C-alpha cells in the first residue's frame, strides 16, 4: 500500500510539470493602447495659384517680352500645346497674360490670352507693360542723291475747253408772196356763186 508521503510527492511532481508546461506554451496578449483625445491633423498639398494652359487647337504660343506684337516684336520663348505656366497678371486691356517663364530677364513673359486657358483659382492683378524697346534707327537717304535717281517729269498741259458753236434758230420763209395774190377763200366763193347761177338758169329754162 502506497504511503501518504509518496502520494504527496507524486501530486507535487504532477503539479510542477503542469505549471512548467503552461509556462512553456506561447500566448497572446491584447495591448491596451491609449486612444487620442484630440483631432488628428491631415496632410494636405500646397494650394496652387492661378496658371494658364495652352489651348489644344494651337501647336504653340509665343512668349514675348511685352503685351504687344508691334511694340515688342522679339520672341523670348514658346509654350507647347497643353503646357502650363503660372499666371502672374493681366495687361490693362486684358488681351495679354503675364506668366512665369524661367531663363529670360526677370523670369517673366507675356502670352496672347485667346491662345491659352486660365484656371479659375485666384484673381489676376493688372500689370503695367514694361518699357518698349528702342526701335532701330532707319537709314535716311540724302535728298540730293535721291533726286539724281528720279527721272524728271515734263508737265503735260491739260486740254483746254473749246466751247461749241452757237445755235442758230431756223427762220421759216413766208411763201405767201410766191403764191397767188387772190385769197383761196374768195376763189371758192366765186366758184360757188357761178355754180348757183348756172343752176338757177337751168331751173328757169326747164319751166
């Protein structure tokens, strides 16, 4: 018969083995993290200012030093179809837009507004045009030398006005002098009287 001490030793060893086995098995723990009490800031991109986009119906647009083709004939660059550029301002008449263009004096240029599209972000201020470039001096010709190459022209006399001959009023001659001096009516009356006389004589003779 097993003694009481042996039973106690067996139970102790079993309990010790179960405990060591429980410590050797892996187990998961749920970590209780602290929840934020404030609003979490979101990261947003830097807002983009106004810009222009070259229209798709044109191949490119010229970038000039000022808002005019006549007063600023020099082309300082180009923008291709669909290309964008930051917009800085407008000309006083609104037909040209100043853009940021790297590599030119002042890093600014002007494009013709109908050839580009402006986004609706922001308002473009009015920018005064830069000074116009000094036009090159045109060569002048000495009037004396110029006159030597111009053939002299003999003045031609204009035809004088010759008045037409005066009109002559036709004069109708009176033919009464060449005709008979006896009036025609008197002759008719005489012939009628003679005929009546002959008729009366014939009537009386018949009776």
